[in-house]
C-alpha cells in the first residue's frame, strides 16, 4: 500500500497489530498449522467437505468449524478469563450435542463459508495476541473433566495449546482427506 492509498473500515478491522519477538514466533507457528488444515480442504466441494471417511464422526468442514470455535473461545479466555467458557462438568446432554455439531457441516453451510469464518477468527486471535500486555498473565481454567482442579494457564500456555490443537486436527484432516480421494497435505 502506498502512502496515498486508504483502507476501508472493514479492511482496517482486519489489520493485525505487528507482533514481535516471542509473540511473532508463536503466531508464525500457529499460522503454519492453520495453513496445513486449510490446505487439506483444497479443491473440495461442499459435499466432500461434509463427508465422514473414517470410523470417526469427523469431516473436513467440521474440523475447520471446530478450530474456529476453539480459537474464538481461547481468545475470549485470554481477554476475559474463565467466565467466558462453560463449566464442562455441568453440561447437559443437549449442551454436549450442540458442541458435537461444531464437528459437522450442517445443512446450508459451505466450505467457503467455514473457511472465511476461520480466517476471520485467525485475524481476531492474532490481534488479541499482538496486543495483550503480558504473555505471563494467567487465568484459572474452567471446570472440566480434563482440567486439573485449580489449574491456571498463562497466555503463553494458551498459545501452546492452540498450536498443538490445530496441529492435531490438521493431522486428523490429512487422514480424512486421504481416505476421501487419496490427496495428501504433505505429498
């Protein structure tokens, strides 16, 4: 962009503050994992993105929806603490069913739509990480069967979790895609 060019309000909202040092390293690692999971969906139709190709309930579009929700949840946690996340120990069967729907392409959803939403969530997360005052700030984790009672995570730990979770689901996506049509992310 030249000095004479201007950006629209919408474009301004997607401009991420520059991250440096450790933050830039974390965001670069997260960006790499985001790329792999998105790349796995290349050249697919909406129908293909919603297909289950393994014994699992997972599909490619559902995995993209899930990592989108995960990023938004943890970005909100970084900003506002555990009150923005549910008490997983008190969730009802209906709550768990709603959560499971985030792993599926639902009627009317498109792969392009879920990818666009993921890109938006990534920009939002990057902006939070670039602007948060201290990576050592911490919050108690919400109640969940998988969290140790009383445990707290620093923002740095949340970043580590986001990279790991995105990488894990990228691997799931690669297996699903290979089962779908033989394509591989790393081939």
